[in-house]
């Protein structure tokens, strides 16, 4: 009996150890399925994540995409929709029973409003999983912990990251960490009406080179703007944006040799001489009736764009995206019923150059404001077992952005919105006549929802004239400046806007405008701590 009991005890212990080992193995196996190591092999990584989700009982992953901007830049949300389709296809081909659903594509006109909405809703868990917006907001969102640090994820995808233009990757970083991937960029040309110029004897031959060489400056812009107005051929000599002084108008600071950021101290800069000259130019144009005094409150669709496309101004400080926006929006109303311009009309009526140097001896500039795909630090939170499977949801969100950055998706966005491509491979596609023709006919494999939402834009914008325009303006990126990606920069830009508005309306002199900016900065302790005031108002400076 004793012997039998001993055997039984050994058996119990033996099988108990095996059972314990099995349970342990099972727990380890389940633990492993909540995390996947990214390898840089896109298909392999997507399949691994899909299988891990499926093993945890997840068959549907819901995401939302938020974006903003001009009417033609809708790929800022539909690029995510297309990325979902492509990943779903990979899963289907590899027997993974999981599907990504984009539950919301939230697209608004004002990128500042979109940013404020994200800022207020992210802490409440109500912001989009993907957020395409200006790199200028990235630092604040990263600092607040509202967007995902994707540095480690990106390390596995060096081949993709290296195809982006390096300056744009740098613009997607904060404190040395990568918080997004570039979605697009642009230049901000000075547009000149060819037909108006011809009427006043303004020879535009070689104008691009004259601007490049610093030979044609803002004094020349003033001279011709005044001549056009006094000749009675236009209502205005110059038109520019409304609202925020960022980013179009701060080009004046750079054009007058100023700066906005001190890399050594990490502080923003109020460059007094450059800002004074900027405000003086605005004041002079407005005082002489060449620029509307109330331009900062003009309506984009009812006043600004119609004035430009109808030839009621000689010059416009605009953006590359205007080129196709004028072809899709009904801004031209000279014939009665408003209509968009034809590609041939835009080409015939508009010349374009860099933003001229402020004065002789200085250099022309342009300004780029890259838009960046950012991922909510709570991405995937609307899905089951979020806390347990957070790593999978976050890595899947990263791969969604990698896929949304496919060269053809980026090229589609560039062509239909007249933004410059952010990837070298995308730039090649834009020059491919066959690919352009396939896009024109929507003979591309795209999600039906994407096709439906871009078909009208494609019909009017995909044209060799527009492809040539993108090629023509690409050189401007060699002259481009970026506004500082500093958390306090938006607050400083708002103060610039207020000062410009008051100076334009004649409520302040340029000197008073500079003092107003300094007073507003010093009145905000946090801003004052982050801003350096440098230089003095120049004496005996004249414009033009």
C-alpha cells in the first residue's frame, strides 16, 4: 500500500508539473500575442498584428481620421481610408479575419480651428485617432502627451523614412523624437497677373531670375502696384491672406533678413528691425490705397479669391495650392454665374515667383508649412481590450500612416491640391504621363469612398498644365523657411496678426505696432520667458 501511495504521489506531482508547465506556456503564449516586434517588412508586420488581434478575439478595429485645409486637400483624411483598404486586402490574402473600419472622416477648412478642437477633445478621449495638421502644432501636442512618439517604430522603417525629404522629417520632430510623418508641403509664391502687367508695360520676361538674384525687391512690387492702381486697370495693387499672420505674412521678417528663433537659447525672437520694416510695408500699401485696410477680415470665398481670379489686383501673396483651388471653386464671377477657372486660364493669367527680398542686398524667400500625419496617443481607444492590446493598436496605427504615405497616395494628393510631394518616389510619379492619365480616368485601385470624394476634384485638376506648375515651383523649396516649431509660437503669431490688422486700419503707426507686440509679449509671463526682443527700430529707413 505504501508503495502504491508513493507511485500515486509521484504521478500526481509529475502530472501537476506538466499541467503547471502547460498553463504557464499558455499564459506566456497569450502574453506574446499582445505585442508584436516591428521588422520593417510591411506585410509581415501587418499580418503578425492581425493574427495577434484575432487571437485576442478582435475581428474589427475602428479608427477615425481628422484633417483640415483647402477644399482640394481631402486626401488628408481619405489617405487614411485608402490605407485601411490596403491593409484589409493584405489580411484577406493571408487568412486574417480582421478588418479596419474608418468610422469618421472629419475635415474642416480652418487648420487652426481643427487644432483647437483636437486640443480640447483629446483629454476627453474624443479626438481623432489620426490628425493631419501643421507641423507648427506638433511641439505643443507632443509636449502635452497628446500624440504618439513613433521614433522606435520608425527605426524599423528606415527605407521609407529615408525617401522623405530630410528637412521635412526634421520638421516632424520635437526634442529629437519623431512624432509624425510628413503629409505634404508647399511653397508660397508671389502671384502676378500677366494680363494686368501687360496693360501697364510691366515686362515679366525673366522676372523669376530677377527675384532670385535679389534684383526685384518689395520696392519694385510697390512701384508696379501703384502704377497699376493709378492707371485704373485694377482696384488693388496687392492682396494677401486674412486672419492669422502665420504663415504667409511672416515671410516679410525673413525677406528683411530677420529671424524668428534663436537655436542657441531655444527661444522665439521678436526681431524689431525686421518686424518694423514688415509693418511699414503693410502700412504704406494700405495708406496709399493699394491694399485693403480691412483685408484681415475679408472673406476667402466672397472677397479674397474672386478679387485675384477676376484680375482686380496685380499681385497676390498666395500659396501653391491656390493653383488648383481656383480650378475647382466657383470664384470667377465676371461673366455672371460664378465658375471655376480652366487650367488654360490659370496658366495664361498668372506668373509666379519667390517672395521677393525686402530690399537690395538681401535674398528672396518662401515659406513652407508641412502638414504632418500625427497619431493620437490614445489611438484605438474605441476598441475592445484597449489597455491590454494598446501596443498592437498603436503599432497598427503607425503602419496605417506608413501605408497612407505610399508614393501614389502622396502623388494623388499633390496633383489634385497643388501641394509639393514629400517623398522622392511621389515626385517621380507626378512626371509620369501614363500614371497621370490613369489618375485622370480614376483607373487606379482605390477605395470606392476615396474615388467618390475626389472624382470631381480629379476631373478639373489632373492636367499636364498643373503637373508642369508643380515641377516649376519645386525649386522654391531650396529657398524655404519654416516657422519655429515652438509651443509658444502660435501665441506670438496671434499677436503679430493683431498688430498687422491695427497698422493696416491706420489705428497704429508701424512704430506703435512694434511697441504693441513687445507690450503684449511682456504682459504674458509665460510668453515673455520664451521670447527674446532683439534690435531697435531703424532710424531714417525709407520705403520704397
